[in-house]
C-alpha cells in the first residue's frame, strides 16, 4: 500500500469504519471457510476494521490480522480482542504458516505490476494446497481515485495474472454488487484460489 493510501486511511478512519464494519459478507466468508476446518490458521491480510477477523474468530478459527494503517490497527485490535499487527504487504515473509489467507478489498491498493510478486509471497506463506481469497473493484482502471491508489480487475485481467504467476489455480471467480447502498451499482470481482503445490519453487 503506498503512502497516500495509508495517509487516507489514517486521516479518514472514522468514516471508513462507519461504512464497512457492519457490512454483511457472511455468504462470501462462509464460502471461504467451507474450504477450511475449524481451528485452521487464517491470515486476514489488510484487515481494515477487523470485521472479517472477528467473524472468523467467532467461527472457531485461529486468526492473525495485519494492516498497514496505524489507526486501523488500533481500532481493529479493540474491535476483535486480538493484537492486530501493523505490517505492509511486502513485509509478508513467513513460510508454510497459514491454511487460508483472506485479502478482502486490500490488495487492490497495490499497482498491477506488484500483484504477481505479492502472490509469490502469499503462496510461500500458505501450507500445501492452502486457500486464498481476494476481492477487487471490477474493471480495468489503475491509478489514484478518491485519495487512494486502486488497481481494478476483471475476469480477463485476473486470469492473465494468475496464469502468468503460476503459483495458484482458480477455484472460483465471480462478481458481486456492493452491499453499501451509497455505492450504487459498483461491482466487485471475487476469487478463491488454491495453492498449486506442483508449481512451487
């Protein structure tokens, strides 16, 4: 996440939390969890408010949560009851630690050119056949929008990214509308990927 984006979240933390904390993503969360077993270890990568971390904890999973924003780390720690760690995406360096990694509306703040190297880090952090979820605003736009950097993806760009990277295979790829009323007809691209153990190196 680049500095203007972090600055945005640190300076607009109240507005961001009020618009995201109560959003119901249970259908998508449950779809992700269906690939895991209670007690499995999950990393919430870019946890924001801690909404999803709390859901996973309540469902009986062992969850680590990280975010790059100092203010969001403080708020999410309070909301979830666990110590959320401040960490930038490129600082992910663990190996074979997680059964699932969840990145809801977080990696979209990276430039497209950085997504494949990030997938390499995520693959290393996952156990064999680990599960990865991510969501991106739907489209082909890349650049600054409303004070933050965004990379949008559609199905074609996603398949190209995953195919060229070679560390995952696509288990599920689907679009959803934004559940926040003020976002109108905005669409999201959701993906569930499975680590392809044969292609790890």
